C-alpha cells in the first residue's frame, strides 16, 4: 500500500526553517517562520502564561476530558477578547481546536458540509497553508487581488472587482489583521465597505485572526471581525493564540460560527462538536486553560497586555529602524512602506533570485516570495539586512 504514496510538495515556510537550522554560519539571520523573537533571538514563555502554569500545577486535580468542543470558559474569554460586545454569546457556536490551523480546517469542513458548491475566495497572496488545505479537501477556490506590488499597499479596487465575480453563498477568507504574508491591511473604512459589499452580494466572511495585538493593539486589530459580526447574517472566525500568548506548541485555537439568528446556534454548536469528534475527539486543553486563566485574572491579564504591548512596540521600532536604514542607503522613500505595514510580516518585493542572493551572501533567510518576519531582527541585524537588500538590488 505505502508504495502508492506520492511525495507531497514541501511547505515553503517549514523547509526554510530546516535550511536555516542546517546553515553553520553564526551570523545567519532567521526572518522565516512567523515566531516572535526577542532581542536575544529567544522566543520566551510570556510571564503571565508562566505564572498561570505555576498556578495550574497547584490547582489542577484531573486530566479527564473537557467537553467535545473544549472548555466553555475558553470560548467565553476568547469571544470577549475578539468580539467584545459585537454579538451576544447566544449567537456563537464555538469549538476549541488544535491551533489556528485546526480552526481553519474545521471551519472549512463545516463549509464543505453546509455548502459544498461554495467557492472559497482567497487573497492574492495569502498564507500558503490556506490553499493547501482547501485543495486537500477538494473544495472550489478562487483568488481576489489584494496586494499592489507597486505601492506595497492593498489593491482595494482590484479586491472588490474580483469579488464581484463571486456567486451568492461563496465564502471570502479575510485576514482579521496583520495580513500574512504582505503586512498590508484594510483600513476601518475599507472594512466597512467590505462589510456592505459582502452583505449585498450575500457572501460569507471567514476571518482568520492569528495576530491580534501585534498590529495597532488588541481592540484596533479586532475592528474588522467585530464590524463583520455586527453586520453580517452569518460568518466564521478562526482564531489562534499561538502568537499573542506565545503558546505555539500548545496548539491553542478557536473556531466560531456566528449567526444573527440565535435559533441557529444549537445546530451550529452540534456540528462543530461533531467535527471535533470526527477529526481528533477532544481538543487539546492545556494552552486553552492557560489563556482562560490569564484573561480571567486581572493581575495576569494586565501583565500579559503589558508584555504584548512591549512586543508590539519592539516590532514597530524594528520596522522604523529598517525603513530608516534603507532610506539612508538608497536616498529614497522606496522602503517607507515597511514602517507603515503592521504585524510580523512585510513583503519586501524582491525576486526569488534576490532572496537567494541575500541568503548566500549575508545568511539572511526569508521566504522565497520575499516575506520577512520583522520580529526576527534586532539592532545588530537591521544594518546587515539593509546592506543585503541594497547589494541584491531590490
Ligand atoms: C507563518 O506563517 O510563518 C506561521 O503562521 C507559521 C506557520 O505555520 O506557517
């Protein structure tokens, strides 16, 4: 049987991680996978998460199963974190999932059950695992223009023109904030326009929010999903706690299916629980429990928000440092977009050959589409990267 298996295409981001690890050069710089690193290149356990872990060690007296959809306490804190008071709890069916990827996968499976003909519309470009999972599930997909490589901003006109081709009932996958891989994001008024457009075209938003708190702050970053939740008859949200709680390997995510009509919630809830049962039974609980403890405890929450704000501030400062260094070297405003983008990533606009050249000459690792993780930089590596960008003729 196994001899019939075919080798699968390598994931660009994960193969880059392996190539970086194998590079013996000490001065190498990892701007690949989306993991936050501090100035020493470490990905620390956040203080509040560590404190919650200590408390949990004392108070946890069972490892027995939670609910099939996870712990309702986790659903509740995440609903408040992401949606504030945009919708009532009764309008939301929720299931804890193994990470944000798990939430995306479960959301897609729900769409496949409910509307197998629906096309999933993806931004061009998007996180490569989006089309990969959709293809694996055999679902129809299409792309809408998103990134304008000339301005390095959002091609909003192109986006709406392309989405005008969608048929009622199609699903539009949107990045809630901190677009991955481009770093270019919708403004509040563009979110409002998108909401009106989706509603008038009867399109269903599916929001992937994996970087809340990394862009303009916890509330500002949730503007889009909150506005959609208030205005759309139905929507899905896949949320990840990997980045903003730094619990990457704990696999902590949540799928929410939101309906204006609360009468639909019991069926939605039964469906997401059923999907969990089919795929992995009970979702992992450890990370979800830590997140719940942090968000429910005023002291832990305050400390978590402070650390998250520091992380956000350091990424903004690295953006500014890189943009300034490039302004100096090129005597132009060509790279000012780096300071305007938000989140961990920006797409630099380099060709694959230039990306390769920067890897060979300066040991700089970024994804071949020239996505760079700004959080992988520090004060020492900013000038190295700026030199490499100029030397490669980007
Ligand atoms: C990324 O885009 O680098 C992260 O979301 C990690 C991953 O799984 O790809």
